[in-house]
């Protein structure tokens, strides 16, 4: 239950960062959709570690194997199991952390929850566990695109103190930082290099836009689409805030400013972010999320050990400076899955 | 499925704003807890309409009846059904809206989702449907308090352009606006009177704090506590943004600033908002949410009718100027329910 | 969770035999279906107590009120809440049972599960709680019939030692015992009178047939239709055995006898009971169930009290001699709900 | 959703008979329990093909790999993923069945449900998919035994026309047919040899007994333990009937015969099968199930092809004569999982 996302398009995630393998089981994908491992691999390659000096240098091929649910290149309607082997799990990186809790990490809470200390790279709290979700996204994405023309895309809006003006979607694909503006790339690289040298990391803000979303997705009270998107986004590692449409800016608006006038053919503005009463209105869905800095930093920090004694810790190893370059595909994945789930639910009632 | 919150502490909501009754079924409350209708009524009275000139003047006694699950003043462990009759549902208020969609409301999306136009006050999208959740909260609240000493409280932080500095929790209970600072009440009243005169409304921001939360609630990936809180909060009418701990401010921080140092006995700061890796760390849970302005305004707005023709609409009736005074108990309710649900889940595994 | 049936067509049951009211919330019924209280009342009247001297003489009008989900005679797609007030709950009937466990009843297990003794007529284990399910059935039945021509009907096949040969469906509706053969009615009445005089009761066997079921309902492994039917039937009070198609007779068959030959247009026989691999094959669904005798008997029985001391008990009050005359509508209800649920699921994927 | 068993002890099954691999994800196992692949392998070896001439000669090592959820020989509380590679999947066996539906199989219903024909050994309807459930059982079994002393065991009661008198549990483990009586083994072998020579197969009946079950498991209405057991058993391939306690014999009983007298320390008889009102009473749980004959027989049968034309089919290949020798561990597995699930649920409320 705790590891399964969705009600009709269900994704059950398994694995730990330093165990033998990670993966997921995707249950509920309609039959008859063309699907190959190449479809999945493309998305996984976008997310994978080691793609630039600003992200973890862990070397994983992240080669995905489809174990079930596909026959002769088509989905069968039965569960699609994905398997990704862990290859480069250096346990020695974590040896000096066995008895110590890293600030900002889940070490402490896992230990208290399960009564159990698995020191290997955060175990199941590692960002590595987002890889299977990105695999699942490829399945949802294909179905959404083929059936409804729906597209879900994200980009980085802000890195620490640097705001990044939007230029175009084409630019987003043209750099490793998913920024919609290639001109800021050099500035971002310098900023990140500086942070790395000082043994620090930094937070960021990102935006996801879904276009071509059918009207009528979501349901009142317990199955609102914006609530399910908020669940999906806030559940991503490092995310501390989520906005739909105008978000926090809506707190300063008057009704006359905030309401989107309805005109023949659509809405004049989109402060609603494409969702009214928890149900899509046919407009684009606008989502923003804030990520905290990567907690693994080389700067010395105060902490305690398992015995409760004060300790100092400096987290060495192969860590990202900023979560964003790798988190964008994950955000897209989570939104794709929520939309696929609600599309199936809506098909059931109409 | 779409109307049920929670996995073990489950609340199934039913009813429409202008139907015969609203209510909910609370399944999963442990047996043997003292519970009376008076426990519920207190919370409902805090939320109910007509308590000041700034909220809807609809007259509802909101008298709650416990239909089941309680025997001789104690919960039995079986479903607790709550019933609240609708008394003051003036259908005539909505007569001129039968064919027209109110901007910022769910009229349009319900119509497109269900192929059906229920013009009576928004039907199931009405804020009235939060009353049963407030009833459910009283059950969760009693159990949390008695079993773990957990308390969940909220207050208004900002009304439109007015920021409200925190003075004390005692002040929150001393005014109808749930502001932690009685000195701003006169200013808020003037601001709301002015908005009402201009036929407009305004947004706001609120904060919820949970204290005395046991460590270890929440689970990795699909059952993170922060994700479930985000779901619960974003699902409340008018909420457009949710933050946990540092929230969007985390995007500007470095890791050294953001990480909460761990010291014997706890954490030196609380940027995490009491949750690490989706699991409570024993510190207070800090939540913020932004609400958009009430969309029902008397100012004339552009819209369309069912035939798709342009129309002008001015929404008359008995509407709140700001959602906040009545939404605070709802936010507290939703957080209580999420905590009760996760406490039951944690008891199962340990 | 524990009180909700179904995944997409969800029915949440609440109430106790001797509390203020019983009812249910039906979530997932598609919008736009004509529905009135009269539709529900007809089915409830078929099931209700006091209809003959062979069933409990408790006097309940079982008048159902639709609290939500219907507007101007049509379902809206939102939850349909049903309310039935308890009128004739004589607590004094149970006064001498406060400290004693009735053999064959759930008194003992409820007490051990919840640490709680509610002596009023079995509380939530009472057959009275099937009334809301019969109400829910009317909703599912109307939708199944209108959309697919599906019909679900049951009859009594055996009462104690008396086997009742099938004559026609028309006869089933022509007597209070739901027997397909009016000629045996006098014999059954005598048999039941004799049992009542001796202070005893008797078991029975029934059969349910679903016709006009679309092919393709059910899914492999965890959502097999026959498994879900078995769950629904075995969950009915007093049911101790369930068969699909050939049932236990299949244990004696060879493959050549058991396999249903496939011919153009269908199957030559129906040992499968309309389900292959957990999925409907388009043929009629055949279900049989065995009910144990009503455990409330006036004959003296051995038992213990709350202190664990031996006691004798003779259960007086207003009890049925055989569960069947009132359980048939419940069996039909449960099968209707399972079919409605699976039809919605199948619409989602195709 | 359709491939996940359980609410708190959840098992998500994936794979097809002739795909690359089968397996499952077990979510909800409490942390800190010793677990190794050897624990699982023992149970898998009991179920695996090729163990006698009476079961399929498919050669599978059924070697299970634990991919996650176990660290240094102990469960971590996070999902336990099991992987079993398919090794001996001879597609050529099925070549002549590509266009033809085998009577008694799910070929036809899968094709109609999914619009898709996967001719490879029944795909997901194959008995091979029970192997992961047997793996999951080992996890549930260990936890049940260590925590509560619960044991779940099954044996064959009847093979076709041969009834097998019970001698002892020790005998069950002493032969490949799981019969509690070694003296009948020769008779059974002759009977099966004869059936194989005539190109036929045969049904059977089995019994499962759970001992040491805590009182109080199960919940009223939708989560009755007997209903969940019926779901689990009827969902096993070939099962057509399920009985709890007295089962169908209860239909002939009177109340005085059927009610189990309660005496200090327990019950004098066990017609209830250990369950009253859907809740365990602390007595042994008695379950019986009937299996239809293996539908794959060499005898020629009538069928149709994909075009709807009449065809004759004789199913060659490597098939069991009777499902029972391999289904017993599966039945035990399903009951173990239901009990583990309900034990976790009960721990949550008390």
C-alpha cells in the first residue's frame, strides 16, 4: 500500500539505493499500446547520474529491462514490471556514516520508524528510487500523447538566488540544466562550481506545464486533481512547496483579479492553473515546486550518533550540487502518472 | 473511492450544499474512546456560517447527529456516521445562474465532467461540504490528544496585502478571524468592509502547526507524510499553494543554511517542518497554505452560458469576503485526519 | 476501509441494529441515471422483516431517504447517501443477554476484537445491516439493466432436508420463500412451523444467476470476478460455502466432462459458471451458497458469560427460523455490486 | 490495483508464463525479521514443476532472488521484491494453438477482455504465476509463526472419485501428493497413470487448516475474514468452490446442531470453522476447496478459432493430470497472506 501510487494506473516501486536492483510494477496500462525498452531508456538516460560535473558521479548505466506486460512490442493490459540493476554502489562511501545521522537526510527518521539503521546511501530515501518512476513515466507519457495529445514538460525557473527568465521550450532540451534560456548556462555553471568548492549545495524552483489535458479530470473532495498533483510533487525528494496556478500570489489578489474570465472557446487568463473545484477546465495545468538544497554537503555540520552523543559530520562522496537537473524528469513523471490515473477513472464513469 | 479520505482512518464524505443533508462516515476510529455530539458540535460551531458580517449570512444551525459507532458515550470501533441537515438552502439565490457559469467556480468543470448542471450553490463543490470534515476532525483530534498529546492548530498570517505578525496562540481563539494578534482586528474589519462595498473579495495565507507528533509517521515513496498533508491541504476549497517547513524559501538557501543541525534531544532549527524523507522527526510540523479570493463577487464579470454565448454575471447572494475565517478549522481537520491515519498505520508495523 | 465494498462502484455501510439509523454511501454511480426513492423502496420491502410468520416480527417500515447524489430525479455522479431509521429496537429483548455470549453469534468475537460488549441485538453483526446493501443494489441493478441488459436473480434450492426442484422464475416471485416451485410452499411452512415449535431453526442453500453479463469482466490474479463474487457471498451473514458453476461437483469430474466445449456463438455446457480465468465468458454466471441455521434459538444451549463461567442460554425474541427468505435479495445485491464495480473497471481500460 | 493482494500486507504479482521472468513485490512486512533466500526456496521447491511424473515436466529451477527489502539477513520494513526467471518456456508447444481457444482455459476470455491473443501457455492465467505467491507465503509464514505461533497447512482430501481418509499431518509431508495417508499413494498413482493414458485429467478437493490464530481478526461487513479467505481461495486457478467450517453441510443442519456450544476455555465443536461474524474466535480455521480438472487434455475437444469457425483441439505439451499436488502450497500461501494482512490491521486499532 505504502509503495503504490495511483488507483487505476498503479505504480508499485521497490528497491534501495545500494541493494541488488530497483524497479517498479506498472498495473493498469491499457492493452495494445506499442512499447519497447528503447521508449523507456530515453527518459532514463535524461535523468541518470554522471551526465555533468554538477551531478553525482556515480556510474550507473540505468539499463532498464521489461520483465512482463509486453508481447511482440505491444502492451498486453497486464502488469509491466521494470528492472534496473544497481551497478556502482560503493558501500565504502558510507562506512564512516554507519553510526551517525546526516543532517537534512532521512537517516534519523528511518532509524526511528523502523528501529533499523541501513547506512548505505539512504537506502530507500535515495533519489535513485526516482529512476523507476521515470521508467513508468515513459509508459504513461506514450499513452497520454497517443490517446489525447497530452504533453507534460518541466524546466528550472530559479537556482538559489538566480532567477532564470523563460525564453523557449526548445532551449530546455538544449542544456543539461533544463533551463529555458541557454544564455544563463555559463552563469549557473560558475555558481555551482563555486558552491562545490565551498562544500555546499543550493535549492531551486521548477515549473511543470501540462498541455492538451482533457476537461473533466479529477473529482470532488477526496480525488481532486490538484490535490493528487500536490501529493505527487510533495512526495518527490527535496520538494518543500507546491503551487497550482497563481499559487501563493493568490493570497494578495482580489476576486476580480484572480477569477479567470470565461470567454467562448476558453478562459482569458489562467490563474486557476487549469483546475477549478479539483477538476480540469481544459486549459494548461501550471505547477511550480520548490526544492531544498541537497543535504549532503562537505561542510562540517553538527549531528548526533546512534547513542545520542554530539558528533561533527562532513558528507563526502559523489553528490549533486543541486537536485534540479535530475529532478525535472521525475516531476514530469509524477504528473504524467497522476493524469493517466485520472483519465482512466474518468473513462470509467462516462 | 473518490469521496473517501485515508487508508485506516477513513472518512467518506457525502452531500451537496442544497440537498437534504450532508455528512460523513468515519471508519477506523479505535474503540473505547469517549465521544459525544457535544465534542463535535464545538468544532462545527467554530466553522459555521453567520458568525460575523464578513462570512456568509446563510443561517445553518449545523446541528450534528451521530448515527452510529458510539454506544453509551464510547466509540465501538465500528463506523461513526455523522448527519447534518441543510436548513437554509435558498434555491432562488441561484435562479439566475442556471444557465451561466460563474468565473472562478467549479460550475463549468462539473458540467463538463458529469454532463450535468446542478445550479444550486455549487452542489458538491461548495465550502459547505467541509462541515462534515470538521465533524470528523473532532474524532481524530480527541484520539490524537488522548493517545499522544498531539495538537493541531492554525491561524491567519496574511489577508490580501496585510501581513499579520504573530503574537500568541491565545489571541487566535480571542477573535473571529483566527489571527494571532488582536490589535489588527479593526484594520482587517475595515479592509473587508471596503472590499464588500466594492463587491470584491480577497485571498489570504494561513499557517497550521502540529505539536506533540510522534516520530516515525509516514513511509517512503507513496505514503510520505508531507505528500499526504499536501494532498489534504490542496484539496481544500480555494487553496492554491502548500508549503512544508521552509517551503519556497528553501529554493534560495544553501545546504548549510537549510539543513537543521541535530543535537542531543532534537534539532537546532526546523526548516524541515518536522518531516525528513517523508517521515516525522518528532519536531513540530509547520504547514503554510495560500487561499485564492472567494470567487463569488458582485462585480460584473465576463462569462459564457451553457450554449457558449458571452454573458455578464454579478454573483449576488450571501457570500464570504474571505475564506480564511471559516477555512482554518477545515485545515486543522484535514491535518488531524492525516495524522490519525498515519498513526494507525505505524501501529500496524511496530 | 473495513466498511467499504468495491473499488470504483463503492458502497460504505454504517449503522447498528439498535442504534438511531443504518445506511450507506454509494460512490461511483455514473451520472444521468433516473433514480427515485421508490426504486429503492421496492427492493427494501422485499427484504424487510415482518412479512411472514417465519421471519422476525420486528416491525420496521424500512423507509429509505436519499440524502444526496440525486437531483431532479437523476443521479449526479456524486455520492448517493441512503438513510434508514431504526424504529422498533426493543433493547429489553436483550437485557438478559448483557453478560452472556449467544452460541453461533458474533457476540464473543466482537467482544474479544473490540474489548467492548454491545448487547443490543448483535450491533453491527445483525442481519439488519444488509438493508442498506439492498438499497445499494437498486442503484446497481438499474444501471446494469439499463446499460447492458444484465439481470441478477436468486432463489431457494434447499431448506434443511427438503430439496426444491426448479419449476420457473415466475414462481420465485409468487411466494414469500423465493422458491421456484409454489407446490412446495405448504410443505415448507409446515417444516418451519415445526422447527419453531421445537425452538429450533434450519439452514438452507440458494442459487443466484446473472444473465446478460458482458464478456471480459474481471482481471487476472487479484481481481478475478469469481474471487470477488466469493468474497461478496461469503461476507453475507450465515453463508458458509460458495460455489461457481460446477462447484464441488467439479472435484469428481474428468477434464473431458468438465471442460465446456466452445461452439460458434457460445459454449455447449456451462460448468464454468460463466467465468474462465477469473473473467466472464459471456455465458450466465451460476452461483450457489449454503447458509447455516439462524443461531438464535429458544432451545437451551451451553455458553459462558463475560467472566468465563458456564451458563445456559435460550434466546428469546423475534427471530427468523431460516435466513433464506430474507437473504435472497441480499445475495442479489452483493452480486449486482460486484458486477457494477467490474463493469466500471473494464470501461476504464478499453 | 488488479494485481495487488491485501491492504497492509500487500503482494503485487507480475509476469507471464512465457515472458522473461515472474515475481512479486511484498509491501508491509514488519522490519527486523530474519529472512534469507533459503527461506523462500524451500517453499518454492515444494510447489515447483517436474517433481513427479504426474505434474508438468516443464523444467524450471524456480530459483528466487530477493531484490530489495532485506539487509544483512533482516527485513527492513520496505518492499521485498522477488524475482524468478523463466527458463524452460517452449513456445513451440503452443504454436498450433495460436488461433484456437482451448476449452476450459482463459484463452477466450483474455482475448475478449484485452482484444489481444497471447498464445504462450496462457500468459498470465498460467499456474506458473502462483510461484511468486508461494514466495510471498514464506515471508508471511515466518512472521506469523514467530509472532503468534500460527501455522497454516493443507492436504488433499479427494482425488476424482477417491476419498482419502485422514491419518496424520506427518504423512502429508511424506509423499508428493500431500495426502494425509501414505497407503493410498499407490492407488492414486495408478488412477493418475490411467487418466494420463486416456488423455484426460481429474478434479480434486483439498483442505486447509490454520492453527494458533489469534482471536479478533477480521472486521464486520466488508472486511470479514471468511470473505477474504473465500476471495483468496476462489482466486486460485481451478478452484470452483470454497467452504468454511461446516460449509454446505450447514444447509441441512438445525441451529441446535450447528451452533458450537461455548465452554470455559473454548468451543465444544467447530462447525463455525473458527470464524463468527467474520471474526476469528481463537479456534482453528477450517477451509475446504474444490478444484476442477486441469483443462489441458489430449482428448480431442470441440472449440472455435479466432474467426469463430468450429475446430477440434487436442492439447499436447507438458501438463499436470491433477492440479492438487502443486496447488496445496498455493492455498497455504493465500491463507497465510490473508492472515498476515488482518493481523496488521488488528494491531492498528488496538
